[in-house]
């Protein structure tokens, strides 16, 4: 599933925080007449996402951006209808967020007084989620790291790590992923889904640091069935397929790609979620370079609007 093929379907593949972060990235990067329709659709979905995470400031800001964008490209968007600004929701949401903020500050203060570790951990986790909803990923991660000091068992530590993966990807602080994934590997109490999320996150870390061979190996080890059960905030199944294919073509020789694909039944299953990139990778492995490169150029614009792969476009495409 690619951004330019089905934007709404693409967005639905993520949980509410991942959806907001990725749509915001598209809105911030998609400019000019060629992206006029896509940006308008992304802005419309972003307004819904802002409501979903209860971020009234973002809703207000991007409502204005949408109105300005549609006005600027009126000739390209003759039938696009700008939704009415929901002032009642904004006023209610501002009060709700403020009340929640004050309540959580009181909880943190009370837990410091009582010195109950679990109360402090939960209060900090809730604070982190509130920060994330507001788009303040730096302080969201800071609160998470503070909660680590109050983890008393493996389940708490795993929760800290898995939430951290989401904050790191949404906030694009990819350097955090190495520490978090390393911690997960030391925890015995984890599910198949936890393992899949961790492998995918580690692949993202290697990818963003230019270690494409290591990244491809990580993505190829992810089992799609362990990721596809519900929307994911950090990395979705189609991301694993696209990132894995791009990194493999950037790092491996043709014969090695063919061998790796042959050996990895899990990755072949994952590639089926994005038939376009499955076909591109197969063309590459079978020396059909003209076909592979033509399709890569055709869909390169969509890859460049991806929160993780976008900045690496020149190296991967």
C-alpha cells in the first residue's frame, strides 16, 4: 500500500499516533501543483487524526492551512469542499486537555509524596501519552525515560520499551531505537508481536543510519502475521515490505537478493502486501533492471513522502 495509491487506506494501517505523525509528514513535505490534490486529502485526514488524538491546537492550525491550500490551488481542486471549522469541539477539547494536564501533574506530585513506585510509573506513562498527543515528542520520551526508573518487573520494562519505539518513530528520534530494541532482546516475557515490532524497529534504525544490509536482514526476519492483526503506530506491514525491498536492492547483489528471497518465506509473505514492490524486487533479482528502475522512478515520489524512508530517497531510489 503506497501513499499515492490509496491515502486513506495507507493512513488506516496505523494506530492513531502513527497516523497523525505520518499524515503530518506528508502535509509538511508535499508542496506544489503536482501534490495539490494529495496534500488537500492529507490535510483533510490530518484534521480527523488531530481530533482522534485530541490535539485542538493542531486541528486549528491545519484547518487554516487546508483553507489556504484549497484557495491557492482552486483551479486544481474545483470540487474540493473544505469542512466547516468545528469551534465547539475545539473549545471542549482545550478544556479537556487542560483538565487532564492538571490532573496528571497532581498525580505525579502525589506519587512523589507517597513514594509508591507503581503510582509514579503510571502517572509518568500517562503524562508521556498526553505529551505525544500534543506532538511534543521530546517531552513524551523524557517522561517515558523517567518511568523506566520505576519499573519493577519485566512486564513494566517491556511496556516502556514498546511505547518508546512508537515515540521514537513518530518523533523521528531514530537514535533512540537502538537502545530500546537492545533492551527488548534481554526481556524473556515477550510475545511474537513484540518480537516482530522490535525487529521492524531495529530495521528502521539500521536503515536511517545507512546500514542497509543490516536493515534488510531485520525486515526480512519479520513475520507479517505477527504485525498485521491490528493498526500499528510505529511500523506497519506494508512499511516492512517497502523498506525491506528498498534496502535489499541498495545493499545486495542480484544473486544475493534472489537467494535471500528464496530462503525467506516470511518476507515473501510480507511482500505480498505490496505487490508493486514485490514485482520490482523480483525484476531486480532477475536482471530486469529497466523494468525495476522505471517502476522505482514512477513511485519514488510516494517513497519520498514517507516519514522513515523519505529523507533517504536519493540513496535508495
